[in-house]
C-alpha cells in the first residue's frame, strides 16, 4: 500500500529511491584493477639492450575479456533495476505520466499567480484549492469501482481528456482577459474530479505494464516522477511566466494531459472485460471494502497515515512557512526545504530499485521515521541546514518505503481489486487533510507553533513504533508471485 501524504499542492504523493549494489560496484572496480594488472604483467622490459616494450597476445585477450565482463556486469545491473523500461507499454505510459506530472507542478504555481492577478485574494486562492480536493474525497471511491469494472485505461484516458479540456479552457480565457474566480473554481473542480478517477486506476495499472518480477522496480520508477516534477516544475513555471504569462504555463499543463492521453491510447494490452457488468456499483464497492478490511496490514497502514496527515504533516505544511519566515529567512528558505524533500524522494526511489527485503512492511514502516525530522527540527529552531537535511531524509524514506509497500499490495491482493482497495487507502489519506489545514492555525494560536509541530513529530514516532509492533506488519514476508487475475493479465 502506498504511503500517501497530503501536499501543499493537494496532490497524492507516493514514495520511492536508487539503491546502488555495492558488491556489484566493487566487482566492477576490481575488474578494472585486474585488467590494469594483467596489462602490466604482459609487458617485458629488457634493460641491458633497451629493446622496445612488447605485449603478450594472451595478455591482451585476457584484458579484453575482463573488460567485456565488467561491461556486461554493469549492463546486467542496469537492465535489472531499469528492466520495466524495456517494455514498450511501460515506457510509453511512463513518458506520458512524467510529462503530465511536470505540467501539473507548473500549473500549481501559475494558477496561484493567475488568481491573484485576476483580482483574487488569499481567500479566493483557498477556495480554488478546496475545489480541487473536495471532489477527490467525494468521488475517489467511485473512481476505484469504475476502474476495476470498466478497465483502468479507459477510465484514466477519460480523466486525462477532461483535465486537458478544463486547463485548456482556463488558459484560453486567461489569454484574452481576466476571468472571474468562479472559472478557476470550476476548472479546479474538474481537475480534482479527474484526479479522483485517475489515481485509483493508476494504483492497479503497474500489474498490467510490468513483468511480475519487476513490480518493485516499476513502483520505484513511478515513485520518482512526482518528486522530480515538484523540483523541476516550479522552476520551469517561473521561466514560462516571466517570458510570457501564467496562461502559458497552464496551457503547457493542458498539453501535458494530452500527451498522457496519447500515451494511454497507444498501450497495446487488452482492457479488462466487464465481467461484473450485471452487478451494482454498490456491490462492487462493498467487495472492495471487504478486501480492504480483511487485511490487517493494509488498514493499519491506512490508519497510521490518516492520523499522521491530520496531526503531523498537515500542520507542518501550514506552520512550516511561518517558522521559516520567523527565523530562517522567509520564502527562499522554505522553498529550499521543499526542494530537499523532493531531491530526497528521488534518491529514495533510486535506492528502492532492485530491493526485495525479507520483511517488506517492517522495512517500509521503519522508513516513515524520517517524516518527523523536519517538523521536529523546526520546533527546536534548528538551523536551515538541519531542517533541509531532515526534509531530505523524510523524502528518501517516503519514496523508498512507498515503493516497497505498493509492491506488497500488488503482490498480495487480486489484480481486479487493486483500484478499489487503492481508493479506500487514498480517501483515508485525504479525508482529514482540509481539517488539518483549517485547524492548524487556530490550534497554534492557543498552544504555540513550536508546540504543535513538536507534538506532531512525537505522534509520528509513536504511531510508527505502534504499527511496527503489530504482528501483521512485522511478520509479513516478501512474495514474488502476485495474485493473478485473468482479466488483468500482463501483456507486452
């Protein structure tokens, strides 16, 4: 199960990282040293008569053979960790998905400036953000049901087309004038609705895109996309806005949804047959809940992150900028902290490549101990380097643990249940997000900002230790063979 944290941009976050095989690296370095030694040992130097240096043909052959072995070793390492990218379906979708996430990160910045430039206030901006998250909470369960019933690709394709139309309309209106705030709200609502259908379908798609033995690497690669986009997107948005206008960046986002839709349309596997068409949507939803609630390891993690988002991460996202302004230097410091989190998540995703821990959920839960580090550092008024370092570790743990937990879910649950189960998980993660955002300020006014952040950090540690102590988490082992589903069989 992915570890979902609420973000300032109100998007779902999943976690992952690169793990360098140290033994493999040692073998490669040894190969180069041995090659050098053999080359030197094949040279005969005659000092008395100054005859020229000669090389033994056998030594040359041995050197070439060792170099080839070293290259083959590196090639196997890359093909193993990046194996999912060898599949045409995975590669096509990955490019489209990465493009879409980059556009989303750009538009998050552009929309804020466009609302303010159109005469909106901070309250208006809050309403626009709320219009994005409310349909995600309201419609995500239905999105999971439809994805499992109709097939993931058609649901995701429809969501991309709707989001492209919404952002394209908003961009076109901004190019010709200053629209009222209601148009921003309407566009945000459509985009949020599209997210509500796209995200549950995405949670089950890897089993159709990647070979069974590459699911862990596939999830790690997917997990790196959002943090990379969150690092690069705002910078690119700033360039586009400076060179043109916020409308241009929003238009880029609309185009990125079109790229994602084209990538989905080009996938070559058959969509799931609607075998349950005669059954009601409520029955399908009930079956999804039964599957979700039947696994203690699944709902324990969901409860952990529901309370974590309410008590730790939500207050951190609201109050973190306040302390950054008060003693770290303002917006630039907070931007550096968020960027370090994104960089850490990229590193975490790389480290997750090729990892198959024997006790996967114990490891993935352990990685969540990185989350309390940045709020704790802020609560203690530590310098910027310490807060940024904590954010880096939090991002790395989030990405590494998320890739492993997601893979466990795909291995342990029937493929035709993944989208419904994923929707219950994501609704749990999002449900208290608005409450956390709204309540953080008033609660901090009573108890103090540092007290609220310190309590949140302590809660995150205690919650993690409690979940790790559960036998369902501690005793679950790695399983390489996912539960099959005939309708969702993998196809290249």
